[in-house]
C-alpha cells in the first residue's frame, strides 16, 4: 500500500470510530487529548501525514480498536475488538526474519523508528564488516546480509523516513581500535567503515540521527521500536516481537532515557569519528 493510500484509509477508519463513538468532533478530540484543530487537520482531504504515535495509541486505547486496523495493516481488530491483544512472538534468528524486519520498516513509514544496534547500525555497514559478522555468527547468507543492509539504506533515503539510533561510545571506540569481537578485522576495513559512517551520517541527517551514550553509566540490549506498531528485542539467536501498547511504551521510555544520557549528539558524530580515525592511524 502506498503511503498516501494508508493516510486515506486511516482517515476512513477514524471517521468510523468517531461515528461509532456517538461523539461530535469537539468531544471526540477531547476524549483522545488532542485539539479540535488537530483532529480537523487529520481528517482534511489534503492531509498527507499520519498522526503522531501517541495520538494513534490514544485513539486505540480510549475507543478500543486495534492500532494495526487503524493504520490499514490488517482487516481484523475493528470496532468491536479489544484494543490490542498482548501478542508476544518468538522467532529464530534466520534469513526469514530479515524479510520481516524490512517489511516492518516499510510499514512504519511516516513514523519514527528507534533502534539500539547489537554492534553498529546496519544501514551504515560496509560489505567487509557485514562479511566479518557473518563469518562470526554464521547465520543466513553473507550476500543476503549485505543486500538487506543496502535495502535499509535505501529505505532511509526515502523522504519522510525518520530513524534514531543509540549506541555506547565505548562500543564504537572498541570497533575503531579493533578490540573485543573486532580483533580479527583489519585496520583498513575499520578505517573504511569509519569513513563510510561519516559520509552516510552527513548525507542522511536529519532523517537519521545517531546518539552515543556513556556505557559506563548504563547498558542496553538490542531492540527496535517501529513507531506505534511493534517492537523487537534481539536475544542472540532469537527475536522477541511484541505489539502491545504497554510494551512499546515501556521500550520507548527506555530509549528516551538513553537519549537523555547522550554524551555525543548527532551534530558531534563527524568530529568523533574523525577523532577515532586519527587515533587508529597513530
């Protein structure tokens, strides 16, 4: 479904929710904690944007409808359904999960995606780094891993894509200096990767924003939040997928906490990466 078609379908289903509620627009906007003008804008024929994630969540929670149904991702979960079942899905880490992951990114178009990577942000990885990780973990096919990273990059280049990622400064420095799991990766490959990250973070900003927090103050496992739709947690060779509002809200709060603990902000990333290149070459 094209993005504008999704907007139109959302408007149609929102109209259904309003009609079912028996409220006028003023009372309905109050019920979901938005201004009447905001509601009118959402329903305007020339509107080209989906609402904020918290607005969608409020509509779903107050009026007992499914977020996926509101956004046109399913035909189920309409007006008489419970808000969202407490769905928890556990899936093996396999080539199949990559296809789902890319589809989840596409479904979240128009919403902010928040991402704590296991190592480095996937869309920034060079082929050499992707191959090195494949040889370490041996999951899927190396050419598929490279392709999927390229597809993520293409997705991020699409207008309207918004991605925030958090990583500890210590993890990035460990990579640059070839420490820990990166001991077998050549200096040339690490320098190429650092330069690639400089180029892409400059190109993609502000749609892609990268924050570095102090790993001595806090720790985070890997997870991704796809707007209000779902979240995934990476547990080694397993993915855990949740789509309940409360789980997504808690993970969002955790991500916001990492942002608050940031010591290197997006506009400082280039300088940090250049400093790491200098340090590696000494």
